[in-house]
C-alpha cells in the first residue's frame, strides 16, 4: 500500500521508498503534506488495521489481490477519524466461475548494477549495500461454493529478500567480554526479511437484500531473523522486536440495501499481533555497548535488547445512508478497544555502557523484565450530509470522539 501511496500527489510516506520489495515488510506510515506524521489511516473493508494511535501497523494489506482501493487524501467528513488521508482496501470476491492467478518474480546479485567507486573506498566505505536475492510468489483462486449465493476467494503469498548492509561486518568479539568491536571482514552483515500470508474471503448472499462478507488474513513476518543490524549496529546487538509469531486480521461486514435509497452497513474485525524474540547465541552476561569514537562513531554492539509484545484491537462500525441523488445523508457509530502487554528484556547486568576508545565514560541502568500493560477504549458517533443545489455542492459533517 505504501508503494501506491508514494504515487499519489500530496502524500508523504515514511522510510525508504520500497522498489520492487527491496525494503520488505515494515511499519510504514503516511500523511498528507501539511499534516502530522503518521496521520494516514489504512483500512480493510472500512475497518482500521492500525494500533490504538497509529493508522498503520505490522499488518501488510495484499494490494495484488484487492478488488478495489479507495484513497482519500483530505476533506473527509464525519465518518473520517482524521482530516488527513485514508486508504481503504476491499479484498477480492469470488464469483460463479472458478478462476485463479499466479504471479512470481525474483532477482539476484547478478541483476544489480554497481556504483562502488574507488572514491567511496578511499572515504572509508568498506562495502556498499547490495542485493543478494529477492523473491515474491503470489497465487490466488476463487469460485463458487454454492452458485449464486456463496463464493470463496483464497490467496497465498511468499515474499522475502536478503541484502548486505553497507559498511557492517559480523563482530569477531561477539559473545565475549571484550569491550571492542573487531570486524570479521570475511562475513559482511546481512539484512533479511521474510513475509508469508494466507487469506480467505467468503461472500454469502443471504437474501436479495442482505450480503455478508467474512475475511481472514493470517501473516508471518520475520525481519533480521538470519542476520540483522544496520550501518551503526553490529548484528549481535540487532533489535529482536521484529520476529512475528503471527499477525492476524479477521473481519466480517454486512450490507443491506433496504430500499433503492436506504443502505444499512455494519462491520466488526480485529488486528492481533504476537512478536519479539531473543536472538540465538545472545550472551545475556554481556552489557550493551555504544562506542563514541573508532572507525564507526556511534556504533552499538555487545548484546541485544528485545521486547515480547502481544496486542489485540477489536474494532466495529455501523451506519445508515440515505441517498436521493440531490442529497446524501449518512449517520453512524464506530469504536475500538486496544489491549496490549509488552515485556522489555535485556542483559543480566541491567546495564548499557557508553565508551570512548573502549573506555567506559557513562552507564545507563534499566529495569529488566519490565512489564507494561495498556487498555485504551475509543468510540465515536457522526452525522454528515452532501447536497447539490444546482451547480453548487455543499457538504459538512459532525463527529464526536
């Protein structure tokens, strides 16, 4: 979705621009120019998939198997939680004819150009960021369970990438009590990400005026599970937050055109996460170190910190729309409850050291195995109207959060 958002005039996307999946699955926020960062909201079937405050999360909507994508950049009325952009993704629905598709793409290091010049070597860049491999396999199939009344649409996707991190190598002193970083020039640090998801959408035409959609999306994401680190973080100290046991997003939506002017809608869904793990081989008896001087000022190494995080956010909405052509009136309610438990974990010493040429000059103490709980509830009611008076259109809305 952030690849599409980057193409929309007036929208700003956080982080590096994802070209062909090279960035991989990550938390990406978007906003309209002039608005606050992260104001944008991502929705699936009109139900938000962000956390309690952010409009996005680790959940990645499968744009390739979407039936419809609606992007509102600004000017939302009462039904809009924010004044900024909203991206709503409607998953594809099966039909009376069974059909499917398969998409596959990939690349390796031989397909990437090189601009690593002698000038960059002289400036101290040991190795550039470069691709190892990337792949994306996406298949889908849909059709009838019961003709003219019950349909299914099933998708599955496997995406991943591996690349070298610029200027970073594995630490020969990792896991020891030595307060120095010694690069293993035979082992460049590797950045990796893997994303797998499977989704199923069932559509039931219960009666001529009642339709029910049930959607379930199950995802597994693992970032820095093989390697990790950055240009200023050694692999053994890489954050262990981005190992996803699961990312789950089920929902159910109901629509009923009671008359040719009155439409009733309702929906319920949730986004659930369980993530965070300790890296294999992490030495908990080693403190976490940050070197001020040396070849890489600001380098972090030694041991890692990580979190074990579980969250569950049920969301709901209901509305009634009355449309005459000249007038479009809508009233509705929506809300959510956000549950979260997070445990912060680090080394057995409960210490981080700052060094200058391997000599400690500052220590930071922290509470290990610290548990944080959060429950946030939100609800809203709104009313809005759009009227055409000749060639003049007047619209407005009220919302109470």
